[in-house]
C-alpha cells in the first residue's frame, strides 16, 4: 500500500525535475494509490501545497531558489501556463521587477482561476518560450514587450530594457520589432525605454 523503493524512486525522479513538487496524477502513475497518497500526506512525508499538488518534505530542508514557487503554478495549470510579464522579468533578473502577483500566459480556452495569479490569454510561439527547471517562462525579449503592452510602470520597462541591452540579451531593433507585434502601447513603452537608455 505504501509503495516500495522502486515506486518512491519513480516519483522522486519526476519531482526532482520540478523542485520537489508533483501532482496526485504523477504519484498515481508512479504507483501510489490514492489511499497511499493520503497516508503519506498524513505522515507528513509529503506536504500538501494545493488540491492535488504535493512536495516532498525533504525539499523544505534544501536550499531553495526564488523561483521554486513558480513550479507549483505550472503544475496547477497542468503545464499549460507560461510565466510571463513582470513575473518573467523577475525570473530573468531584468530591471527592478518584483511583482506581488504571479503573471501567467495561458491558452485562450484555459478555464481554471485562482486569486493568487493574473492570467493573460494568448497563443505563444515556441520562439517566445524558454524552459526552466519545472516551469516555462517567456523570453527576455517577449517579457519586456508584453510588460510594456500591459502598461506597467514605465520605470519597470526602462530598467528591464537597460539591463537587457547592457547584458547583450537583445538589440534595440529586436526590441522595437517585438513591441510593434504587440501593438501601439507596447511600442510606445519600449520606445520611451530606448530613449532613456540612450541618454
């Protein structure tokens, strides 16, 4: 009932790619019945994070990364969400972004909701997405353009553009092109940031 070493090893390998997080469905696939899952939560071998989302207790004692909590939201969305906007700026350590809310871009038909996240609906191109440990995030270029399009504080866009140019992550031309694809508001925000960076 409780799972042998092979069962635990299977689940551990899955969770290790997700900063210790896993879903009830992943545990079931690894060989843990729902009864066994309930047992491990009761014994606090697994920490219940949300409905159907758990984390191995051992990970609470390991050094954590600032982005660990984002894995939870990727699992919550069943891997359909991409960290985006100012959340992506923070993941890439661009500028002064430190959002209080988590921004996720999800497909237009996505139905789940949670008050802890801000959902943006769009079909992202593969070229606009990077894979991180346990979650996906929009590229620095896309993150800047989409943040400008969302009319965030101009200081956030200015600082992100300055950092991206300084670190050689993109060019002025590519930034303008990405902004133009997202509309006039994004273009204006990026143009202002580029002027600021040139001074």
